[in-house]
C-alpha cells in the first residue's frame, strides 16, 4: 500500500486564489480533511452505524458532495438491504475519478456490497429518485446560500417517510465568547496536527469566499422550512456538528 500523500499545499508563500477541489487538493484530501476537521473520522464511522436504521429495500441512497467516497464506503459496509444502490455525486471531476478508482479496486476484493454509481454533477441540478437516506457531509457549506433551501426541499420531497438526512457542517456560534474560545481550540487542533501559522492563514484566506458557514439555529430553521419535522444535533466536536433530519 502506498503511503498517504501529506498536505503541504500552503506550506510555502503563494499567490492568493480561491480554494478549489482540483487535482492538487484531491491528491492530499484524505490527509487534509483529517488534520483540519475535528471529529471527521467519528462522523464517518457513526453515520455508517446509524444508516441501517433508516435504509429500506428498493430505494436509493444519496451521498451528495461525496468527495473521495468515505461516507459511501462506510454505508456500503453497513447496509444490507436488497435492491439498494448508492448514488455518489460530486462536482469535482478529479474527486470522482479518484473515488471511482478506489471503488473499482474494492469491488475486486469484496463480494456482496451494495452497488455504487458515481456521478460528476452539480447536486443542485440533479433530479433525485425516491431514497431512504441522503448524506450531505461537509457539503452544504460550499453551496450558494441562496440555493440551500431549494436543495433541502428537493431532498425532503424525495425522501421516503421513514428515511433520514444526515447533514454535517462547520458552524459558527452567536455568542461571541463561545465563538472565540472554539476558534482558538480549532487553531490548536490544526497546530497539533502539524500545520504551521503560514499554512493556517493561507488556507483561511483561500477558503473564506468559498465556504460560507451557518449556525446550528439557521440550519435547523432552514430544515424545518424545507419540510423536515424533526431536526436533532447528534454530534459536536469544537465547531463541527452533525445533524439528523427526519421527514
């Protein structure tokens, strides 16, 4: 097994450009996300454990903004329903290409996993089929704020009555003191994972116009507006949370 490439994208001074999920990022994404997003491995693992509670036979499962397929991989190993297919979608062609390579190799060594179909597409433009599970794992924050309600409404319309949406996001807090403390702790998390002050500052500048985050209260209100009746925060690690929304 080849060693995982290390994220050094912002380790030297570079011209400021908006962050993009291009080949440079995709190549180091697994390392980047683990060192940047506190609680990320736990979110992946636990959604894999929770999903079988909601998966139904003869339905689709959507992994929206699937990146390299970590969520899809967890779902494939936990869900055993019949005539079920995972549809994993991302608007980054390099992400889909690398994820496709991974799942092709996986299918050569594992039997009995539910099928997966990877698509390079814009999730705001996709027509969804009836589904028992939707996952937006650190995805909605990269969607234009004006398009988020419409996307969630479309998800709700396609979700089966006993299904679930799992939504994970970086958030902000309305209390300035709480925000300041958790920001400092997040910076400490990144430093402990080997990022320098230059890397932290350049990454922040690159992503500030691309990733626009909401508070939990805004997420909850928007999900209710989209038609979801029950919205629960089941996880928090610093300023990263995960929500389950039920029809």
